[in-house]
C-alpha cells in the first residue's frame, strides 16, 4: 500500500465513526425489505390507512390570536380588556362608496334596508350593528338631551337631505368613523359571534348586495375587516392546497418519467411522499390540532423532500447496468447512498424540528409534524423504496446507458468539465463567493420585519381592494386599543385626566396612518356642546368632576350601553382609547405605541395613570416580534443541530464545517437578496429560513460522502473531485430540478405566502446545488492538507 493510499484510507476511515448500530439497522431494513417486499408494502399500506382515518376530522384555524398560546400574557390581557370594555374582536366592515355623494334617498334607503337584513343573518350580533340607521346621535330636544338613530327615516326633500348631511358631518363622533368628510363613503360595522365564520357571513352580505345590483345608482360595495380576511384566507388556503398539491405531484411525476422512464420508480417516489404526507397530517389532526397556513403547505414540502430518493434511483440505475443483478444492485446502491440519504433526511428533520422552539403555535406545530413526516419518508427510503425496486421486472429497471456508466455521456462530460473548471479556478471562485457573501450580508441589514395578513392576497383580489378603498375613505380597517388605567376610583372623571387623554389623541392623529381616534373624551365633549345649545365654545372638557360624572350617567342611560362601555369601565378607573389604523402593517401599531410613549413622557397623566396597548393591531405586532426573535432562536438552534449532525456523519468537525458551507452561503445570499429587494420578512419568509437548514444541506452531505468513498478507493484528489461532480453531481442536479419543479407550481397560487414559499424554495434548492458542485471541489482542493491529513 502506498503512502497516498494509506492517507486516503485513514482520512476516509472517519466515516466509520458513524454509530455501527445505525449502519446495521439500515442494512437489516434493506435486507428485510428486499427479502419480504410484499409484506413490507402491505404493512406500509395498513399503517398509512390508519393515519388517513383521522383526516375527516380536520378543522382549520386562521385566527391571529391563536398564534400565541393561551398562557401568553398578551393574549390573556387582550381577552380581559375585551370583556371589561364589551368589545367585539371580530367586526366586518361593509363599505358603501359613491363619488357623487351618499346623501341621496336611494343610497340611504339601501343602507337602512341592508342594515335590517344584515341584522337577521345568523352569527351577527344584531344589537351592535352600527350604521346610519342604528348609531345613536346625541342632540338637544324637548329642553334636554335626546338620543336616537341619525337615520330614523330616509330624507326625501332637498332640505331634509341637507339637514341630514349637516347633522352627520357636524358630529365629530361620526366623521371618519361612519362617514368621510366629503360624505362620499360610509360603512356598516357588523360584529359577529366568536364561533361565526367571517367568510360565510361575508358571502351572505355579498348576496344581499347582489340583490340590489340593478338599483345601485353609482354605489359601490366593499367588504373588509379581520374576519373577512382571515376566514377568506382559510377557505382559499384549503382550495389552494387541494389544487396545487396534485399539480405539484403531477409535475414531479412527469419530471421523474423524463429522468428514469420507469413508472414503478415513479410509484416508489410518489408512494414514499404520500405515506409521509398522510402520516404527517393524520397525526396532526388525530392529536386535535387544526390546520393553519403553514401546515397547509405540508403536502408540497413533504412531496419535495421525498425527491431525495432520486439519489437511490440514480445509483441503482448505474449499479444494475454494471451488475445485471437486482438484489446486488439494490444492496450496493443502498450501501453507496444509504448513509447520505439517512443523514440528509435527518438534518432536514432537525431543521423542521427546530421550529418546535418557536412560541408561535402554528409554526411550532408545523415544524414538529413535518419533521415527523420527514422521518417517515426516511424510513420508507429504506423499506418501501427497496421493496418496490426488488419487485421490478428487468425490463422496467431504468438501466443507465453505457455512456453514462463510463462517464462519456453528454451530461457526464458537461459536469466533468464543470468540475475541472472549479478546480482550475478555485481561488477566483472563492474570491467571487466572498464578495457575493459580503454584499448579501449588507442586504441582511436592510430586512424589514413585518406581518400583514391583507398582503397575503394578491393586489387585485377583492379582499385587498376592499381594504385599500376603505382605508382611503374612512378611518381604517385595523383597530388598536390604548388602555389608560389609574389606581384611583373615579379617576376618569378628573378634567385633567380627560385633557391628557385628549392631548394624546391629537398627538396620535398626526400620524397619517392613524385615521380616527375615539375615547370617552369625545362623548363628554359632545354632550357638553349639545347641552349648551350646540355652542362650539363648549366643545371641550368641562372643568368640574361633578359635571363629568353627571354627563357619564346621562350617557349611560340614554345611548346604547355598549357605546359607553367601549370607552370607560364601570368604576371609571380605566379608559379605552380606540385607534383606527389605515394599515395592517405591524410597524403602524409600533409607531402608535412609540408616539404615545413619547407624548406621555413629556406630558404625564395625573395620579400615576399608566397606558397599555391591546387589540388586534397590537396582537399583530406582538406575534410579528415573535416571528423575529422566535425564528432567530429556532434558526440558531437548527444551525447548531445541523452542524453537530454533519460532524457526526462525517466523523470530523473539519469535514462537517466544509459540508456546512453551501448551506450558510445559500441562506445568507437568499436572505440578503430579500433585504435588497424590500420584501417584508413576514411569517412565511421567517419559517423558510429555518426550513432551509435541512433542505439546503442535503446536497453537501451527498457530495462529501461520495467524494470520500471515491477517494478511499482511488486516492487521486483531482480525479476523485471531478468524478464526484460528474456522477453524484448528476443526482444532485436531478434532485434539485425535481424539488424545484414541485415548488415552482406554487408561484401561480392566488395567495402570496404560497408564492413566496415557492420562489424562495426554488432559489434555495438551485443555489445550494450549484454552490455544492462549484464551491466544494475548489474548497477541498485549497484545504486538502487540513482535510485529508496530507503533508505535501
């Protein structure tokens, strides 16, 4: 044995560090599967049927509040404030816009009729539907205060219409809340019960609107609000899953046929994918978990993960062409690629399982259950796939052409030239990569953390159009609360306290994305003005605590109780400042909180009163922050887990670190590009960052493992590297192509999270494959002494 051969063997012997028990177990599984293939297939089918039996119990959940666990302090506080202030968390907004003006008999009659019909819809909280025909107008009459709907009857004459217009626009409680300053837009606010489905109620309202389609007279109708957005998304999510999962499967079947021309191998690949998908979703549903946006993507992810079996098929075709013996071809193919397949699936599962550390519940559930599905696919790679391969008739085996076995095919030649190029220009490629990495790192600092569920729809979708129009016309479709609390009973009767709240309102309204603020101050000022003959001089907070207390009592006995309850509690210790926002961006509520904090620092409220945010807009901000820190924690956990697994698989920290390079390079470049193009780092993007941990490292595992095998057998460095690029590299590119095709179909989805996932996963897989076969050969050549233990 020569010194070079001795060094090659010793450097390759590190792979024997793999736990022997794992190797023996994998070998036994393969032997069992090819010895009793029909029994293995039958047992796999029975287990899959057992998991599939759980699927009819599936439910969906897109409520943002369920993003955080029930024990979350933010969620508990939010629920408590909703009860204390009699707030309805789920409100649909039906907008009516008429550029010629809504103050006309026809439009007002339609508003009154639509309000009546909407109140009759099951699931609607009838008493609190707010529109012109139900909202209370505080005015003087009969020597005192009178309260009644501003649209008690539809005005017909010009004088009546002008009086109505003046009354509506002259009441600050209405402007930007139920009418815009030009009287060209109004809204009907429809609170719904917690258990009600927002999309179903929205569809009923659409039917009501359609029934008056021929009588609109220039009126346009728009449905917006959180229940419409999330429940429409939930329904569309199921539709997209049902549409794109089969399409992805069909595309991958066609691609597999083009690669191997063997239907049984296509069945083996898709069978492994379907077993993983059904077991994943069956366990998820069986344990009582609803399907959320991320778990709805599980089938496409698992279908793509199952493409790792391409490496098995590719090697099997080569081995059978050389041996002409099925059993030996299966055993040798699994011996050659079994370890890389095992460890690549294991690292993929680890990348998904890292999401289990996240605090966002749907993300945690998705990561853990897809990790389980990945493990199932890994097991089928050593059971179901060999069992199907051994049952193939020889005519069905995709034997590799002689040109490919001898390395003289066009594809092999092209890859060999690519490998030779990478070796000849190793230093230049390393320098270019370093420059690219530096630019990408700069892009990472441009990333904007933000969640906006409305933007999960395409710009031209009805949901997004309605949200845009209503934000332009009225105060806004997103709502946040700022709860002011004092330790003193009756503190909200203090004129100084109310003036402090009023000053805070004016400060917040300077933000162009704050469309409307409403507090107990607005009601007190309205009563004070009305009781003084509508004199504008009295449109202010009274000077007396007693007078304020009397006004509050008067209001509580005159208008709907919930109107007052929404803004002040029974003991007058707490006041709720309602903030309507013109954007669902998390940054919008963050700016409201910042502006409020700055104002109160300069103008503290009396009696040590404090302010605490709540509401759906704040909830969106909280779990947006959880995306940042939770995903960062999961990402770091996943990075550490993958590096440890790579070190174990290669038996060397140096080789493990080398195999880690394509993963790190791919993630930094892809997310640097995300920062430079200005794409929001939202939940789908954040989740992909962790998912890519397992997926982007697969190719490096195959490359390093096969190179070290080749180098042990033929200890000639450059020849072994070129061979690895040419032969296993073919499987790497086939796997990347198949994986990318599976995800590429999502680019045509109607929901932008699916589009985002499709684009990013295609980019990640193609870049990681290219990085593996272009950068790794050069790095191995440049650092071969440290890696291979050579001294010369």
